[in-house]
C-alpha cells in the first residue's frame, strides 16, 4: 500500500549483489508508476526509466529539452512504487562536471538505484538517430569522474553510456569504454551496437565490468532475445520505450474505433478490467487501512 517498504539503499545493495551473480537481468521501461508495479508483478528484475519516454510524456522530442527536476520527479514517482531497482536515463548529466555532480545527488535523493550518463554533446539526440556528436575523451572522462565522486551511497551504480560507435566505429567505442571504467564507471552502456559480435567484443574487452544492451524497437540494433544477449556476455538489458509504444498504439486504435463507431464497445474485450486495475492498485489494502483507523466509537469518551 502507498509506497514500497524497501528503502532505496536496500534496493541499491541488492542490485549490486545481483550483478555479481551469473545471468542477465531484464529491465522493461515503465512509462508511469502503475506500469512499474505491473513490471514487478510480472517477475522482472528491475525497472528502467527512459529519458525518451519522459520527453514523449511531456509532448517533447528526445533532444535534451527535459530538465533535471522533471526527470528526478518522474524517477522518484516510479522508484517509490516498486520494490525493484530502477535505472534512470540521466542524459549528459544536464551539463558538465558540476552539473553532473548535482544530477547524481538529486537522483540519489529521488531513490534511484542506478543512472547512466552519456558522452554526447549538449543538447543530446536519441542514441539510434543519425547526426549525433560526442564530446572528446577528456570531457567524457570528466563527466563520469564527477558522477562517481558525487555519489554518497557507494552502491549507487554509475553506468557510462558511449555513443561513439556510430561515429568512429567499434574500436573507438571499446577504447572509450575502457577510459570510462578507469574514470569510475561501474558498468558500460555501448549504444547502437549493430550485432551480437559487437556486444561480445565490448564485453570481452571489459572483463568483469557489467555491460548493458539497449533493445529498443526501430533502432540500429536487432531485437536479440534474452538468451542471445546472455550468450554474448551481456549483464543488463533494457527495453526503454516498448510499453509506451504498445500503450500508445492501443490508444490510437481505440480512438479510431470511437471515431468510426461512435462507441468503444468493440474495444472493451481488450481493455484492462476495473477489477484488474483495482487489483494492481491494491484497493483492498487501502480499504483495510481505512477500516482500521475509522472503525471506532467516541461513546466511551463521554461521561454518563
């Protein structure tokens, strides 16, 4: 009821420990707190919070228009509704070194378990679009160094994302990944790899450092299965925009039906029922809580 009883510190520690174990972890992207609860109920390992989804939810393109506080607010809303660890997209850290440090502490306060900071220039672009530009080695390293130094909980996972593969090739991506690990990154997110061999090459070069794969639809990478990615050595896989795309696709079809038929009767069989929504919201727990507080009498307090 209300919010999770698992503290942010407990979630971070558990996530760190899970990454030390064999096997890949799956983080579907939540587009709101209720979808995060559904991800937990379906038995996934964690929840991803996408910058592209936050932008889209605000009616904005994913080109660096969102603010730190908009991202932190949504991150906090989602994180406090699930027992699972959350990874959030912190874009470029919303500035350079000092801004990155503030970003880390703000997201830490929001209850996030892990965050990733990328090496694109400001303003950034979606990682699977053409026309991206990245900063030089020194600036990329400075961002991650600032992030690692700023965290107060040592279990907060700092993930370094590099977009350099699409610009300078795989060897450049591996070289930058090594530099980012040396700067303090706990894990590496090599964006827009084109095949499993590239994922394998990054993982092989980094050894025990966890590697994250982005399985976003309509992107540069093929949609590999969990088993394929695990066989390539990948430790974390995210599905950032998938649930939003499914939900918006269903919403568009429903609106078309309403416009054409004048009623949504044809769509009712595919809708989430009232009973299922109430189950997901845990209405019964709220009713029990209410009855425990308000089920009393004042008669005993009045004298005869």
